[in-house]
């Protein structure tokens, strides 16, 4: 009878011990992580969004460094690192950001970061006074691909999920916007450009010609003002 009572005491002690461990993303000597549901709770508390196919171990490692990462929120490289963590490394995705002044920051698929500053060569719509605007250019590799579909033909991508001409899902698009809103510089506004085959947006020869604020150029007949080899997604 005493042994049975002691077993119950041991079970309660073990439960308390495991409950304490669940509060730590990495809690074992061999790289063990907290249970998946505990990681999700910590991620919500620390505002760390889990990647599309991120493993428990990789996610737990990011949950450990959340305060260090927050110290550089608003930095373009930090923003691109967070976006990179979300999309993962398996698909060869790379990023660039550019602002109204022509300050370019790039992050390759392997994590190499470069910059080209104060070039003055980004001309979205001819308005140089809107200093707070910037654009995130995503080179999706094999993660997202172009899909058939034009306005009015009833084929919004391969499936009618509300994302025309791109294989990104509505949930992924919403998450990208949420990350942009959370990590962008204070007081700025950003927009996504998904650069597909042929959409280079190279810092030495950017494509916008001052007429990209509208979807068409005021010509007769009207023609598209932006590259057809890219997709344009509202940001924040």
C-alpha cells in the first residue's frame, strides 16, 4: 500500500518536473526540445512565427534568441532573416529590400548579405517625397511559381484560393504581411514584389520607370506599367 502511494507521489513530482522543462525551448543535454504544443505557446508569447516547414529543433533555437533578435528589429537584414526563417532554406529563396532613396540590401539563398547605398535609382512613381516607402523583393526559387490566370477568366491560379497568378497560399501571404508589419522600421510602409523568371530588379539596373504606381500606363491603347514576370502583393 505504501509503495502504491509513493508511485503516485513520484508521478506528481515527475509531472511538475516536466512542466518546468516545457517552459524551455531547448531543455535536454542532447538537443531535446520542449513538446510541440509548448513550442507553439512560447512562439505566440515571444512573437516568433514558425516557418512553413521548420523543424522543432530549428524553431526552438530561434525561440532561444528572440530577445537578441528583437534588439535589431527595423534593420533590413533582420527583416530578411526573419522572412528567410519563415520560407526556409530548401527552395533557394533570396531577398532584397530597396527604399525610395535607392538604398539596396540583399540576402542570398545561402545567407550572404550585401548592400548598395544611396543610389537614387529606384523610381516607382516619380514621387521622391515619400521617404518612408520601401519594397521587399522576393526571389522565390522553387517555393512559389507562376500559375495561369487572368482577371475575369475564373482561374485564379491552379486553384481558386484567392491568389491570382502565384502558387502562394492565402495563409502564407497573410503571414508574410504579418512578419513585414512586425519587423519593418517604425513609421514606414512596405510592399512585396515576387520576382519570377525574368524579374531581376538588379540594383545596377532596376526596372521601375516612374510609372509603376498604377497598373497601366496612360497610353492609347493602355499598356501594363509593371513587369509581367513578377507578382505584386500589398504589404503594410
